[in-house]
C-alpha cells in the first residue's frame, strides 16, 4: 500500500500546481498591462501612441510569406479579385539607404578582414613579447638584457596600439550593423 501513496499524492498535487502556474501567469500579464499604461501616462498626451504591427504591415514589407489569395481573404475581398485588378499598387518602398546587397556584404567583409588582421598581428606580437621575455630572463649579461628589454618594450607598445586598433575595428563592425539595421538592410546581407 505504501508503494501506491507517492503516485496518488503526485496525481492529486499536479492540478494544483498547474492552477498556481496559471494564476501567476495571469498576474504577470496584469502587471505588464499596468506597466505599459504607466509608460503611456508618463509619455504625456502629446506623445504618439505605440505602434502596433499587424499582418498587413508584414505582408506589404515582404517579410511575411503569404499567397495572394490569403491576403485577399484577410482583407475581406473575394478570392481572385486581385488578379483582375490592374497592378496599380506600388511595390513596397525600399528602405532609404539600404542600397545594394553586394555593397553591404563587401563593407562587412572588409571590416571583418581588417579586424581579423589586427587580431592576428596582436597574437603575433604577444608571441614576440613572450619570446623576448624568455630571452631576457635567460640572459646574464646586462648589455644583452638591456637590448632585449628595449625590443620588448617596443613590442609591448606596438601590441598596445594593435589591440586598440582591433577594439576600434570591432566597434566599427558594431556600428556598421547598427547602420544597416537603421537602413532596413536584411540581416542576411551582413553574414
């Protein structure tokens, strides 16, 4: 009889756990609605209402794949009515500055190549600094140590400049992604 008790308790507790989860989800939704209402009140009466995107926005932008018949049924038109209408509806306007796919791909490829080159030079310089340090610690002659230390300091300075250049190039790639996003360039163009 003891073997049956845990499954029975579990079977009885399961619906209660689901009810508790559903209640917490309802509470979260209520809190989110209140938060959004507070944001609207903070923005003031002159602020534009938040933009609500619909399927129609996505169909027109070309980002939602639907058949023509589906769009007509969604709009309440008769199926096949668009086929008889002249094509007077203009194509969706291309985002300003989006430009050519190849141009965006080339810009991103050049930026990535520059970053990879800077990172490769930084790694080579770090290897050189490590080698010079090993040579420095292995020498007993003060004149040789001084010459090696000068080379090591110069390599450290160059390493610092190269790392700063790599950071700038990484920032430039991030800026290019932001620019492309603002221009409406599809993310696939930057891959």
